[in-house]
């Protein structure tokens, strides 16, 4: 058979095209980058992103990519790797990403990635690193300081990170969030780390130092090396040896000096503490200068149980630190009575009349799902709130998000639904009891960390009613209502702000994910936005927490609550339901099943 010239040309052209396409797929322009991504694809276990079917062929075709979450430079290098909210449940091997040397943005937000933070040595072009809302543990690598010179934004919040904070000193760093971890020790006093507010470090109970209001403990006193070090053998030989009595004399002198220093500091701190106590007692006078010796009780029968002097002498233990102040567990010595004392901060410009009026309102509230206010104390420089103490109480935030791993007792749907009903009943009571005039919000600070779980799994709402005590916008930013759309749009707050916060708490219980912490210079998809995206993509059951996803008989109830939670988090306040309607709908859920 004779092959015509035109046929030969077509055969050669097709062969050359196929060969070129095959080489580009097999090798790509930068095979090390493709190999790293392929290894990552094979390791990640994601139920919402089918990377095996999507990440095929070359990752970059000149300056664009068909791979989900990948962006490329004009030269064909991988510059962005973004896999957010894709339910990744795996760890990342330490050296896996080191070949992506042109990477400028890495984001694994809102997943369930566990293990140590990835090793990013060699990624000298990395500017944006977003690893928040995962299950990373271990310490923050020191290489994040020395190997990332262009780092601009770093988000590591809402993980389980431990250890100390490295001394970040990159002048390029303009956004930092390390909150909601288990970091400890003093915050390094580098100019870069000191430029951020305390919100960048919140909810790390063992962190101390500026900009946090928690001071680090003073280091222990030790003798100077010169006084404590024995003479070297060479010096002893030169002097022909030192007599035993001289050694004893030197040791006695050193011990005397050390003893004198210790006595001096003990006297100093004793006098300083005594002065503080005297000032506190002197400050117990009201605005009219009249000395106030007793606490103000709402139940007069309690006045016989303890007074202010008893409270000042009580043994105290820190059980919580928040943006509004520190909460202590106080045990009265005489009768062993235990109360919770909240020491408010940044309310010194509040008049006595305003404070007392609000306390009188809060002191009348009695409900099984609301932590009861027992007493209060007002002075110009000191304001205390005394609440009932919840024995072995734990916050809903701790119950949902902490100690996830081996040995954890799963929180089933029945318990979650019971908690949701308690929260709704408590919030409905506050909405019925507290007036909403003048932009007041009955609770104002509803979030999972302000829901206390008792021993019998009953829920009680805490930290309510503070919005009326705060006047400036900066002080209002310490409350949960700061996350509402109307607050961000500088609009007037109403009771519907509580409804929005309730919707976030419901989604937190259903999904098991932590809500985002909006910060300046940070663009982050919120929890409600993520749920809407998943639900509208027909992946409805994928939003459920892994601990309840096997309870298929409850799917209808879970989806009903999800729908209502999304209604509560509507952008426009007028589109959100009333609290009474929310309670009624929640109480109907689960009745048929029961």
C-alpha cells in the first residue's frame, strides 16, 4: 500500500503532538513541584474534594491551573496552594512541601488536619500562611522565624499548639493570630510581636507578658556566679592552697548575703501587698466618699454567710480569663462556701448610678439555665461581680473542641440536642426579662465559651447583660456581638444580635468546628458561610461533626436545626426569627423520635 505525502504529514504531526503532550504531563516544566503535589494528593483524605480525579496532568499551564486550589505564576511555577473547608483528615509529612519554593500563599483553613505543623524550610517566598481551625499540635517551629523572611500574615488560631512563641521579627508581618491554643510562657518582647493587640494571643491560659494583662512571674533569686563558683584548681595551685577556715568563711558570707536578699524581697513584697490591700479597702467608698464595708446582696439571707473581709481573705484560684476580666474561684475560710468572683476591667469610667441600676436588673434574674448573680461590689477603681459557683463546670467550647483524639468520650446527638434546648430556654428567659431599649442586647456576649455545662449536663449561660455597661465601640468589640453584620456595618444593635450569636453556637454544636475570629487585615470565610456553601452544593450531611455522623436516624433533626441556624445568621436582622419562635421550633425537634 502506498502512503501519500499528505497522509505521512498528518501521521507525523499527530505523533509529535501526542509526544509533546505526554512529555508535558509526565514531566511538566518543574517536575519537583508536580511530584510534591502528587504526594500531597495521595496523602490527604478529603471527603469533599476529589483530588485524585482533579489533580491530573500538569499543575500549571503557563500562568493558570486546572487543579483545584492551585494558582501559577507566568513562568509556570506553583504560587498558591489553597484547600479550605474540604474536610481533610490527615497529617502532613514534615518535608513534603519543601520543593514548592515559589509558593507565596499556603492555606489549609477549616479542616481537621492533625499532627505537627508542616516544615516550611526553603519556602523563602511564602507571604500568607493560614493553618487556623484545624487540630495541629506540638510547638511552632523556630524555622517560621528564620526561613520565612517575607511572611506577611500568619494565622494559627484554634488549634492545639503548645510550647512558647518563637521571637518573630519579620518587619513584613502585619497580621498575626495565635489565639485559642495551649501556648505558654512569656510573649517575646520583639517590636514585631508587641505591635499586635491582646486579641492575637487570647485564650492561651499559660501565656503572660505584654500585650496581655497577665504579668509573668518574677524569676527565682539565685546567687551570682562569681559568689557561688569555687576557685579553679589553677588558682588554688598558684596561691599554694586555701585554708579550710577561709573556705568556711567565704561560704558563710555568701549564705549571709543570699539570706539578706531573700529577707529584703520578702519584706518588700509583703509591704507592697499590704499597701494594695489597704488601697482596695480604701477604695470601697462610693462616689460620695462614704466608706462601704459590706457587699451588696440581692438575697439578704446570704449576708450572714460572708462579707467583704471574708472575700478578701478567701483563697482564690483563676478559673477563666476573658476580654471583660478575670474570674476566680473563691473559698470562704470560715464556712467553706465557694463562689465565682469576676473582676471587671476597663469600666472605670462607668458612673455608680449606671452600674447599680444594671446590677439591680441582673440580680433579679433566677432561671435554671442562667448563672445566678449573688452580689456585687462597686468602687471607682474596682468592680466585682459574685456569682454562684458551678462545681466541676466546663464550658461548651472546651467540651466541643478540646482533647479531641485518643481517649475522648464522643458527644452524641442526644446530649447535644439537650444542650441546645437549655441554651435556647436560657436565652429566651433573658429576652423576656431584660429591656431592649436604647440599643441594649439582653445577653450581648453569647458564645460557646460562655455556656457552662454542669455535672448533670445542664447548661447555664454566663457573662450576660454587660452591653449596657459599655459605651465606646472599642469596648463593645470585646463582646460576641462584634461578629454580627450590623455591628460591622456600624448599625444600631437590637435583640436580633443575640439571635445571630445563637445561630453560630448552634452551627458550632452541629458541625464540631470552631467559629472564625474576624481580625483586621484578614479575609476569612465564616462558619455560617461555609455551611451555606456545603448545603447548597448538596453535601448536606458532610457538615455534621464526625462524632454524630453515624447517627443517621437523627439526620432530619440535624438538618432542621441547621436550617434554623442559617435563618438566625441571616445578614439582615429583620430576616431573623424572634427568640420565642426559635425556642418553640427547637422544643419541637426530637419529640416524635422520643
